[in-house]
């Protein structure tokens, strides 16, 4: 039996991983989401990446591109990651905003570089899954 099957890794949520080839990933919802480039990474995240050579074993998610932004409304303190609703083929269907909790901000390492936009826009964009912090282990999957 081989261990080369890709699986979701929710225990790694929020980690920013860099494989041996230098590709950067954010683990979000247990899926590895390739970050388009270093400029996109530094615009969204404060924290450095960590080396992780087994990224090929983590199930793929949609890429994080220069279209992803950190935003907040002009009349609220909450802030959001712009993201997209995807179909089963990871093709974009429409934009959503995902609220980021304080725990989510800490775990995912989001920057404070947030764009303020008119509240009416925030109020009229569909919301996606909230980014909450959740515990994860520094070890790889534990054997049973």
C-alpha cells in the first residue's frame, strides 16, 4: 500500500507552507491553496512560511491570486478576505467575502494591510465560510 494519495489536512489549517521547489501554499479548509507569488503572499500575510516537503500529499484547493484582498467596510470593525465560490472543477463562479475572526487572523497570519471600502458594498456581497482559528498540531498525522 502506498501513501501517495492526496488527502485533506484540516490539522494544518492556517499554516503557510513552502515546498522544496519554493512554491508557497496556504492550508485552508484542509486544502493546500497555492499562493500566486511572493507579492500576493506579503500583501495578505505577516508571517513567514515554513518548509514542508510533503505538500504533494495534501489535497489541492483553488489558488490564491492577486484578486484576493483584505477588506473592511467603512462602518464596521470586521474584516474579510475576498474569495470566490468555486464549482467542482475549481472554476470561479462568483466573489464572496469571508469574515476573519481574531483567532483566524492569528492562526492564518493575516497582515493589518486592510483596504476600507464603502459599507454598502460589504453589505451586498455574499458571505462565505468564516475563517476561524482552530487548534492544529505541529506533528504530521498521527497513526492509529
